[in-house]
C-alpha cells in the first residue's frame, strides 16, 4: 500500500514539457514502449523534424488529421523560421476554428489525452503540446433492446458509447434540469461514468449519497456497470437486487422523472437505476403503453406466475409428503399411481429436475445463438421423456417443474427472476423436511428480510411497507395515468406531480 501511495503521489506532480522536440518525443516513446498501436508522424521541413503528431491507431480520424491538422501545420512551418517559444494562441490560430484544440504543458496530461483518443501535436521550440479532438471510434448502430422486449414501446437501446447514451436522454428530456455529472473510476482503466438526475425532483441527500459511494471505489479497473453495482449496493448478501439495470432509454427517463438517480458507464449498454424497489422490478414497459385495464390484467397474471415460480415445487413436495389429507382423493390416487415404482422421494425428484432444468437453461444461454434454443428445447423433451420412461422421475413432477420453468420467464427484470430461482432450492429442502410449516416459516423470514431492506435509505417494499396510500395506484393495479400524479415521498418531497390532471 505504501508503494502505491508513493507512486500515486509522484503521478500527481506535473512533469512539464521541454522546448526541445527530441526530449519530448523521447519521453513519449519511453512511456509508450512496446505499444505498437501508438503512431508517430513527423512533419519535416528542409530535412529537419519540426513537429510530431502522436495518436492511437484506430481511435483517430486519420482523414481529418491529414486535412485539418497536418496540412495547416506544414504550411505554417514552411513559411515560419525556426524560432523558439511560440505562444499557444498563435499556433491554435493556424487551424480551423471548429477544431477542438487545447494547449497542455504537463506530459502526463498529454499521455492521458492520447490514450483517450486525442491527437498530440508537439512542435520544436514550444514547451507545450496541442491536443486535437479527432476521436473516431468504431461502434455498432443503435439496435432494438434484447433483454427488455416490448410490444408498443420505443425500439432503441443504449449502446457502448457514453455520449450516444447521454444524447438519447437529452432527446427525451429537453430541460436544463436534467443534470449529467461526469467522473472517472478505476486507477488504470479511468472509465468515464455519468451520474444523471432531475434537479428539483430528486432529493439532494440521495444524489450526495450516490456520489459519496462512487468516490469510495478504489480499484484498478471498471469493466462494466455490474462492477459499480457490487461496490455501492447496501446488502451484498441479499438475494434480491437493490439496483435496477436497463438498456432502454425510456425506462431510464421514467426513473429520472420519478426522482431516481441513474449511472451511465462508458463501454456498457446497461444503465444503473437507483434506488430500486421490489415493485419496480415487477413492472414492465408494456404496463404503461397499453390501456390501464389490460395492463392491470396482465400485471395480475405476472404476479401469479411470480409466486408460482417460487412456491409450486415446494407446495407439491410438502403436500404429497406430509399433507395428503388436504388433497382430493381422486387426485391422491392419480399421483400415487404415477409415483408407483419411483425409487426417490418427492423432494429428491424435485431437486434433480430443477438442477437439470437450470442446466439446460444455462446451456441454452452459453451456446451459439443458432443452436442454443434448439439444444435446450430438445434436451428438455428428450430428458423428460427418458426419466419418466425409466421410472426415475414421476410424470406429475415433470409437469410441476415445467410449469415452474415457464412461470420463471414472466419476470420483467432478469436479476429478480434469478433471485427467485436461487431461493427455490432452499425452499424445496425446507419443504421436504418440515412440510407446509417450513414453507410458512421461510416466507415469514423472507418477508422480514424484504421489509428491512432499505437501499439508499428507501424502503424496498414501498409503498406497501411503510404504506403510502397515494402511491398504491401503481402497484397491484395500474391506474389511469391522470391519477398517478404523486411521486414516492422517499424519493422526493411528495409534492411533485408526474402527470397533469385530466383535462388540465
């Protein structure tokens, strides 16, 4: 630690450039030793190197470099005698006014600028460098979201370019109250991030808390937004996600208008939204693009499938093992005949089938897109038929696990669905040991945990615990939009209206 601190202290001290071009070039070559992508282009007049351009191959627009930098520089040096100490303003005046230029006197600033994609112009007789913004990065076009499909909503998604992502937000919120503050994280990667919030809506304490947690992150590199998520969440050992992620600009904008804070990370198409509540993880984009009656109906179906994905296998195991008296007699006879000859108890059957189903799901994700779905579907059919024919697993158990797997796909947020899939296994074991009483005990403990969660000071189960009557019209039901005017009091002062009154 002492060595790192000492090194960091040395880097903070400025290393001034020298008037001699050869000295400055030697300093750059020493820093960029064994870096084959760093390019040096010399500008010679009369056989003497008068200037050198340094840039990263692949990050610089070479056509603009030749036309707007190299050509004006050669013309200037050809008619200018070899003198020392030019002023930076005089040199900047030889280039076109639209070219973004800045004079830098620190060698470390030059190195940092080159690594960020800028072009450094070093000129003989000058103790500074000109950094020209000619960044041109190869990037994919804006595409449709892959993990958050909608029927009626917008079709654009965030991408890896930070400025493209912020532009998508500005296109939707044309107000100066949208604040986008920049900072960098990672000692080596120096990854650029942007903190977004709506001034006048979000609580200042929430913004300050987010900034404070981000500033405490001290690691070598930030590769993607999930690195940040793990460092700033409140309860790392909770199975529930406390920070929402999205690749949809409309979802990010809606969250901003609700008083939340977003974090945009460079080179990552997923934006973090915080704080997250449990109910926001169960709300889909189509809930707000369809009519409220149909949206409420679909939301109830989604909530039903969410509970089926968690409870169905455990309830089947508990009922068939300990509580046969509550099952109708014809159904008990049917289940008993189907389980005749099966050597394993119900809890072992369920665990085996759940492991197989999760393995097939993982294989379908990791395999190439062309064969992944085919392998997972074929594997489920073949394995299901084989284990039933061999008498290892009963037919009702295959049906139960299949229904559970289908129900697990109803989660709008992938992270929340993963939490339920993970909790299904301990609940199965408890149901196999204690029966229905174990399920009730597990649900009580789970409810206590969810109620005590407060990511960034916001209750996880809000607005039900604690109850906020004015905000219950967007939880179990999706009320008409003209009735959803108030924002969560935990995010704002509760006086800001999200939508105008009907007819107002």
